[in-house]
C-alpha cells in the first residue's frame, strides 16, 4: 500500500519523543481532517491506542501512522515536518490539495471540500 502522507525524519523524532513523554510508546499517530477552523477544515493530530476498521495503516521512521478513510483523499501528498527556531518549535504541514490556508497554518479548504468556516 502506498503512503498517504510523508513524515520528515525531524517530525518522526518529535512524535516518538512525545509518545515517550506521554508514556504511550505503543500508540498510533493519528492524523486526520476535522470540520471547522478559519478556512473550513482543520488538521488533527493525536496519539491513539486503537486502530479502527476504517483506518489506513503504515509506518515511517518507526512511527505507526493511522489515517481514516474519509481524511485520506484530502491528505494524499501531504508532508509533515517539525521545525525548531529560537522562538520554539512546531509542526508544519504542506498539503498540495489545500486551495486556501489560514494564517494559523492548521486550517484550510480544498477545491472539492470546503467545510464550514468558523470565526478566528
């Protein structure tokens, strides 16, 4: 099976560190799309102990990743990176399917899926 998203090595290391800090070394990294946000859709990242029947599973850099079937088409080609700077660090998401993104970087819409925008 082909991968839907790509984790950079920096993102994978940060996710594994978060798993360890939270005592969830055996968890899955769940990446999803949720309705809402300034532009209509928003990204969701969480650690999940269970894989559902509608989840697609793959692994990168030792990180077990799950993405639900509904989010998968919107996420194809997405790259998740982790960048560190003097102001701190954070995940960056580059989604080639995003038509419009909000300044916060976690809200977007696509040509086919707009979602319902919320006020920022």
